[in-house]
C-alpha cells in the first residue's frame, strides 16, 4: 500500500499526496496555470527545487514570479550556472570555482585554460550568445546527492583542481548536492546547494546582460592564483532589465567621484589610500552638516565629548573588539622592535596601542568616571569621532568605503525601563533629520542575533524584544516603512535597527542604526547605583544617523546629482556681469548677499553671458544673478535657478536678497 503524505497549503487546506510526489505534482493537481507559474517551493520553511520529492507530512508554499525576492534569487543563481556552462562550452580547459547570486545579478570566477590569458570584456558578447542557446535548449536541472569522495574523484577526473580542493574541506559524512543540466548525451555538472529552477527554459533569455570582467584571487587570498571574475545582471523579464540598465546609466551620471571633481569638493590620491583630501567647497558641505547635527543632538539632550585616537591594546582585548577586528585595526607598533615578528595579541606592554576603529569603549570609559546614580540616566554621550579601519585596498571606493572616517556616533546609557522610550525618541530624531535632508522614503529593518555572538540567549531575547517594541510603539513596523526582520545579521554584541534610505533614483543605502547592548557594559564593568542602593549594569544603546560623514556626503552627492538644496550648496550664488560697466554694481550685489550670510562669488570676466551661465550650471551653482547696465541703473537683478525651465526672473535687489536669505536658512531653523 502506498504511503500518503499530508501537504498543508497556506490557505489552510490539506492535500494528500502519495509518497514520491513533488511540489510540482501539487501545483499540477491544483491547476495547469499554477503548474506553469510555479518556480520553486518552500517546504517547512526551506526553499527547495519544485521537483524534489516530499519526505513526509509537510507545509508547502509554492513560489511564483510574484514572490519577487525568492524568484530573483533563483533566477540569478541559475544564470550563474548557465554562465559557467557557457564558458566551458566555448573555452575547453577553463576551470570553474564559485558563482553566487548578488544584489542585482551574479558572477562566476574562472581559471582560464593553460596558455590562455584572462577573460576580457571583448569575450562577453560571445558568452551571452552561448548562454541564450543553453536557455533555448530548455535543459533540465537535476539535483543529485553524492558522497564526498565521489565528488572529489569526479572533479579530479575532469581537471577541476579548485573544486577538488574545496570539497575536501566540507564536513565528513555530510551529503553533497550536485546539479546536472542537460541530457545524458549532453550534460554539464557543478557542485551546488541549490535550489534551482526545473529547467533553463524557465529563464527569460532577454532578462540578463554580462556587464564586466575583473580579477579575483582564489578564496580572496593574494597568495593564491588570480582568477577571472565575470559579472552579470539578471532580472525576471526584459522590462526589469531595461529599468535596471537605465538606473545604472543614471547612477553613472551621479557618480560622486566624478561630481566631486567637477564641483571641486575633494580628491583621492595614492599618498593616502582610503583617506579623503577635502577641498574648501567640500568641507563647506561637511561644516553645514556638522552644524546641523550639533543643533539636533543639543536639542535632543546629548552631551558632546572627544576621545583619544590611540588606546592600549589591552582595552580592545577586554572589550572583545581585538578578537573580532584585529586584522582591520592599525596597531602601533605593528612589529616588535628589532625583529621581523608581528606584535603579540597581549604583550603585557602598555606601549602596544591601537588606533580606534570605533568609539564605543572610549565612551564607556567616560561613563565609568565617577559614580553614576539611576537618577543620572539616561546619559547620552555624542562624538564626531574619527576612526580608522584597515580596509582591503580593493574594497576602497571613493567616499563610500574609506580607511579614515568620522562617525556621528553616540551612546545612550540607560536603565531597562528606559530603553523603549529612548529608541522611540531616536526614531523620531532620525525621521526628522532624514526628511530635512531630502529622504522622505526609508525602510527600517531589525537585524537579529548572529551565530557567533557574546551574551546569553536571555539577554538577546530581551534586546530584540525591546527594539521590536519600540518600533511598534513608534508606528514604524509597517509595510510603508519596509519593516523586515533579518535573522543572523546583528552585531556580535547586540541586535540592531537599521535605516535604509531610498534615493532619487530608487537605490537604497543603509545608514543609521541603533543597537541595544548588554555585553560591552558587562565586559568593561560599567555600573550605576540603583534606587535600591545596589550596583546595576546600564544598557548601552549604540546609535548613529549619518553613519559616517564621508559616506553620507557621498550619498547626498549622488541623491542630488550635485544639485544641493540652497542651504547645503558650497557656492550658493554667483553674480555674473553682462558688460564691464556693471562690475561695480555686481560687487555691490555680492556684498549685500554676503552680509546676509550667503556664500557668493562674482564673475566679472570678459566672456559672453551664455558662456558664464553654462559654466556655472556645470558647477551646480543653485542661483545665478545676472546684471548688466540696465540692472545697475534700475537696482534690479535677473535671477536664474539651476535646472529651472522658467525664464530668468527680474526683481529688485532688496527682494532678491530677502528671498535668497530666507531660502538659505537650514530646514531646522525655519519658522
């Protein structure tokens, strides 16, 4: 007699299916439309191939293209495998390594065949055509379970030395899945956990594009062989691909590095890899943001501090950061004098110092000065703290990824009964700041405990619950705010709320965060005297809104495409003359604006006015005040706004000065 399995569906119904049945069989039993649309299945919470048989009674959710997040990951995973198959079809002797899905596509790393140089961008069109042929063949993708030795022997026979090396590091006795594409007379195989679509024909051949080739070391180690990494972008259909390519084109126009050069904001050079040379125009933006943030934190009850750059290595060991961040910390000295040896972790020598990669331990040391009472809490300590992290050279990227950065960093020391109110207050503060800076749309996500962490499960339960309760109480745990919980993505010492801003072209940027930490106060022996006269541990809320000034300015540059709101623009106005007879009047106009705090320049060059207009437009100057002989005689100006389709507006000088001065007031200071 055939065993029957009970398959529970999301609508509450239950279907009985014979042993050996698959999710595809359930879809077919429900209807032909669903059978065609179903791409994969979530069985008891695990994403699986739609052709993988049930192993017993199960809860089933069928995945279609409407489940966009899951569908995109499946499609991108399959495109990566098809890329690898296409490359090996075209270039025999090429070895494959790994090819994961990425945020907007996929990549695969290859070791070119002996005697062949690295792959180049010129190879991509040929590879794309072969990928489309594989999709058109509608090759089945079949999951097979092998043992470790069989996988190793297979890869050795086929000359895949990288895969053979990798498989030997997998746990003993653990079944290994291999995926075969094609038929018996034409098949290709790779090591993969899956899941995959049922066949290559499920993909839209017009929904992907190979984008570039770069170098990558095997396993990320410069001591290992250099591989060729081929990148691609992939979507559910051609429309989504075209929209993505349009966004990429727009993003290239907004690249903060290019705009930073055009506007003379900053530069980078080899003499200080990972650090920024701020020019006067760029630092004006920094100063405006810093002044704005100081007003915000002063109004929210924070006390600003300044802490040392160098701290004893033993302090970092005690805090737990030494074990987690040592390889990214700048240590002084990094060698034992007179030897070639690296400095020990704990030398017992107080002269072994580290440049701070974060401000948290220093703020605990400030809290620990003197006896604190429960009446002193919450204590909010803020610092524009400059930090250094030894990021890999290849990871550096303009303002977005640097080695020296300044955080708008604060730590709130509070009692357990104060946590929800403090987090709610932070949510309100962050909301106001993001909206003031032009980000009306953002998402909030809760990053939960990682596998490797400090602290007890009980403490993590409390911390996660407190953050969740605060967001619910603030009314932000909704679809409108993109509320989502992210298992395993918290810090090693605390769960965290993350703010993901959406910019002008629909990209998201993770910036602000608040973390509820019970670990660091314990490790660094922070305490306060409670109402009962006994010592208690404070809760430490780590929080930032910009994240870092460098990266946030980079985001602002790209969000506004350099066309900053007037209060943030480094040069707010230029007074340009039509004829030299108006030079004295132009200086008078500029003087009136400067008296009202406007950052203004004059352009008195003997050039045509159209040339001047074009040049200052390229420099993203928000306002151009054009003056000639008539304006000088009548006491007027002709005002042009950057990016405006309207003709210039003629107004009296008094009107123009009053209007510009009112518009240039930072948003938090307006009535």
